[in-house]
């Protein structure tokens, strides 16, 4: 389960003072980890894997908000 170790290291990594390029790279890495863990989850249905995917998704969404900006209210 090397992918889980990578996911835990990614979770612990600091996301402050990142350049736009670093954010793009981090977002892609998060997506890669989530999809890899999802493939394992499909076979095992282990709830701990689902929890890891949820935490990574939250972190990825935060990175994406910083990249794309918050959506306008439409006014």
C-alpha cells in the first residue's frame, strides 16, 4: 500500500507560499492519488480508503479555489 503512504505525505505537506505552478502540480498529484486509491477501493470496499479519498478531495478543492478563484455571485 505504497499509495497510502504517498497520500498521507501529501496530506501533511504545507500548502502555504506556493506558486501557481506549484498549485497546479499539487492539484494534479491529488487527483492522481484519489484515482489510484479509488481503484483499490473498488476491489476492497475498505472504509478507511474512502476516508482518505474524502480528505484528499477537500485539500484538492482548497487548492483549486486558489487557482481558479471563487465563483462570482452572478450580480
